[in-house]
């Protein structure tokens, strides 16, 4: 891929951060005033008013902070229900930038003759989100491609919004310190910075293609290096139907799609210690009549230490055997600190929910009678209440995207109405598992993808 110039004007700039901070701060000030008023005057609907005001403020900021808010709303054990419900309504689809902007950006990335490098390039964006937009194009060899173009000054916006994030978290006093989010914030920040590095995303894309090479039902895009830069990612265009288009398909078809989803997610995790950390339904497409999957968007990929994956398996075995001491050791292996018997008992409440489907050796839904958007909310509320009595607990950073992705996958199963023996599938995914083998496979894969 072409290298960006050393004097790149869009690197993280102080002027850009200051301007962004002023804009975001002005939007958040209204939410802060609402919080202050409710803190003084209270009322049964106080939290709902704060949450609504906060969502309105974030909806005006666009960019990274809005993306973080959307992300937080999908981690059920992080936010109280009132906040999660409001933030979940923030739209990922942002207004697209116009053609004059696109021409300037493409010229900056590929040079004055950029249009000559494509046989066609659609002026209207096929998709626009908080950090960039995608245009459909074709190459001179007839190949159809997607050109993902990042909005300007996103590096400055991220650094500004990271500092604003801490202000945002200060509004969540209702949590009463039950969860210490420091490492969670650091984890989200690192992943957000990585999302701006399109060269890294291209490597993630290649990594997933290699990990799924023996699963012919999974298709990932292929990057086009000569038409990609730090802020432009050109890749093969994939077409398919959304998961929601199959909600009324036969049970057999829905189960087949859910099984493919299982292997697309759990396969790389148990074999390589890698997960796709964005559970958005739009990142999956179904091909044929439910015979294949397209996996999209590789900005948010988490590569775990092999010991973390080992802890995941150890906790599964501990819950199977109802072995409290083994569960305690598994949480420590995961990175939980300063544990006590009381805290482990609380953590087991959440773990029993997350692991429930794979512990139960029968054909079943992932959660009976639960709407996709409510998956995990009831259990998270109970855990927070218990932590207020027995906590706080500091959540290790690796836990964030594991938790988020598992919840997102469960919600997808619910949308499909899938009925599977999840226990049987999970046991199959563990055949031959060892931390040593995983570490070797991960090291080889990371080296092959040139990821540091």
C-alpha cells in the first residue's frame, strides 16, 4: 500500500483536538446540566431524563464518541438499562459526505489521476457510518470493489473524544462504583485507534481469510493493496442478504445459518485466540438460500493472549463440574484482580448466563422468551445490584470485547430463532485444544499477516 507522507496534515493535531473538544463539550454541556438538575431534584424518572439528554447530545457529535456510545450500549453489564436503551437508538448510519468531498479525499490518497485507476466510481456512497463511508466502484479488469474512505481529521477527533469519554462516564453515578471501568475504557480506546488504521484492517481481513480457509461457507473480502492507503481501503465487493431477511425461513435454514455463525466466531477464537469484536448484524451477509456467509468490516479485531483463551475453557470446565475453586482460578487466569469468595459468586451469576447454552446438552434456543435487544439485560442488572453490595470489581480489558461479541452473537441467534445443541458444537470446537498449540498457530498467523 502507498505510504502516507511524513508531514501528513491529518495526523493527530492539537488544533484539531481543541476544535473537536469545543464542539463535543458544547453538546455534552446540556447533558451535564440535566444530570446536575436531576441530582439536586431527583425524581423517579431522573435517570431516564439524563440518558435521553445524553443520547441527544451524542447524536449531534457524530464521529468516534457516538461510535463509543453505540459500543457501550451493546455491553449489557456496563451501563444501567435506562442509558443502554437510549444509546442503543443512536444511528450508525450517518449522513454521507458529498461528491466534492469525495474527490478531494481520493485525490489526496491516490493522486490527481485517481479516477483513471477505476473503470467506474459511484458518486453516491453505498454506506456511511461514524468514521467513514463506502463507495461502490469497478476496476478495469471488470472486478467490482468497495472503496472505504475515512472522514478527515478522525485521528484528532479520536484523541479529543477519548478525553471526553471520561467526562461521559462521570455521568453514570447511578452505578455506585459497582464496576471499575478504567481498563475497559483503555481497551475501547485502543480498539478505536486501530479502527482508523486501514492498513491494519487490511491485514485483519487477510488474517480472517487465512483462518477460515478450510471453511468454504465463509467468504471475506480481499484487499486491493495498490488502491489502499492509511485512510482508504479498497477491497472486493461482496453481495448477500441481511440476516433479518431469513427470520421467516424454515427452521432448518435458520439453524444452518446459526451454525455457520457459530463456526465463523468460535472457530478463530478457540483455534487462534482471535475474535471479530463488532457484533453488528450488518457485518454478516447470507449468500445463496442460506448456504454461506459473508463476513464484513475488520476494524475491530481482538487478538487475545493464549492464556485468556485458556481461562475461557477452564471456566467452562469449572462450571460443568460445579467446581468453585476451579472457577476462582479461571477468573484469575482471565486477569480479574483482588478477588474474594463473594465476588466470584457474583461473577458466576454472569458466567452461568453466558455459558448456559453451551453447558446444556440438548437442542434449545439461546434464551427462551427473550427479545434480541434485551439479551443479557436482566442478568446484568442482577449482577450490578450484587456488586453494589459485595464489589467493586475491576473488569480486565480483555473481557470487554469477548463479552460484547458473545452478547451480539446471542442476539443474532435470537433474531434467527435458532434451535441448536450449542453444547455439542462447543465441544467440537474444543477438540484437540491446548494453549501451546493455540500459541503456535496464533504466532504463525500473526506473522503471516504482518501484524505486530
